C-alpha cells in the first residue's frame, strides 16, 4: 500500500480547511533551494470537491506542517475548468517583504 503525504488547502480567513483529493500526483514537484526558493507546483483535476474550489490565489496549501501561499492557480483548459495549474511559495518568503517603520529610541545592550 502506498502512503501518500496529505496536502490540505485553507482559505485566507481560516474558515475552511480541506484535504486535497484532486492533485495529479505525477505532476507534483517541490523545489527547494536554501534562502532562495521553497515552492510546490502541481496540477489539480476538477473532482467537484470543496478543496478544488479553494485552489485560488492567496489561499494556503499545508504540507508537512508547513504553509505555502498560492501565488498562481490558473485554469489549464481554455473556457473550461477541468484542471488548474497551481504554484505556491513557502510563507517564509512573504516575510522578507515586511518592514518595521517605527523605531525604538535609545541605546540597546545585549548580554549573554
């Protein structure tokens, strides 16, 4: 018996959390390069599940305890919604765009 790892999809508000049953396992790839990229790519086949409907930009894929934000979820077939090509990047890469503009005045000392 083959034990596939579970992929889940969540909406950005956190109201829905569904297991993905629509992934074409042959198209699944996870590319990871330290400090440069950590991305999941796959094709999903429309099985009329809620999980398939949740494959939309800015929603989340949860895999191996890690969250990935969907950056691209495009219909693969012109005019029809039979398949979607999905690309999701690890949320850590979203954090690099956060900057704190408020500054704390004074001198700070670090000690061990």
